C-alpha cells in the first residue's frame, strides 16, 4: 500500500485513535488466519481418531483430505504476504532484547516498566518468526506427503522422517497460535477490535508502542 493510501486511511481514524493496521494488513491477517484454522482443525482430525469429529463437521474425511493441502498453500501465500509487508519491522532491536530481559513486567501487566517498543513488541516478533520458519517446514514436508509417489521406490523411507517432522512443526505452530490468541483475546483487552477496525487508542499505543507512536505522530524520539 502506498504512503498516500495509508495517509488517506489514517485520515478516517476517529479522534484520539491511531491507525495501527491498514486495510491490506487486516485482510492478510484474516485470510491467513482462516486458512490456518482450517489446516489446524483438519490436521488434528488426521492426527487422532478422537479428533476426527472435526473432519466430520467440515464435510467428512475425503473432503477435508482434499482441501487440507490447498488450505495449506493459501496459508503459505499469506505468510509470504506478511513477510513482504512486515519483515523489516520484525528485525530484533536493542529495545527488543531489553524487553525480553524484562518480560516479567509484561506477564504481570506492569507495561509501564517495559522499555519502549516499536509497532510490534518482542513477543509479537517471536511469534512471527516461529510461524515463518515452521511454515517453510510444513510446506516442504507437506508437499512430499501430498505427492508420495514422487519418492516411491527411491527414498520411500523419507516418509518415516518427514511425517513426524511435519507433525512437530504443526504442534509448534499450534502452541504459538494458542499464546497468540490468548494474548490477543484475553491478556491485552481491545486487541481483537484493533485487528478488525485497524485503529488503536492513542494512550494505549503511546504506553505500549511508544517508538512507533512517536514516529507515526511525527514526534522526535
């Protein structure tokens, strides 16, 4: 999205609030998130017979088996889209390392004791990179599992390694996803509304993401 488009969108934000996520970023987030949830539910259904009811709810075994890899591709494209938009902002900084050293204040809701952060704090950056690298592993192993005939008769033993690797990578993303949802829905009130509407409260943004807030408001840091 061009800077002029961002400025136009920011101009529509209500008084006392600041544009945190553009419309393009929000669409990317929800498309990627929806694809991930589908892969999560169908993947768990394949993983355990006790969870196969998820596949039944989503149309049955053959249907979910067909759409699971396609949804995985949509998820991968979404991750690449996010990488194109946010990778430069996800680079670890000195402030991030200081934030990690003082994470106890974040856990105990003493955010005012944390060092100033940019648009994404250190925790959000960790979640981002966990998902990026795990998705690459899921793509590689998933494609091989999707087309096992490509290695049949030559290196079929690879499947005995690839399947567990795919499962472990998926479990890593599930753990990260649970934390992400918990933080967004319960620990940080208003986060869900922000990713829907795109704008955040000025006072909250200044306290929790001051480096970005000051820059966005044109103030000297």
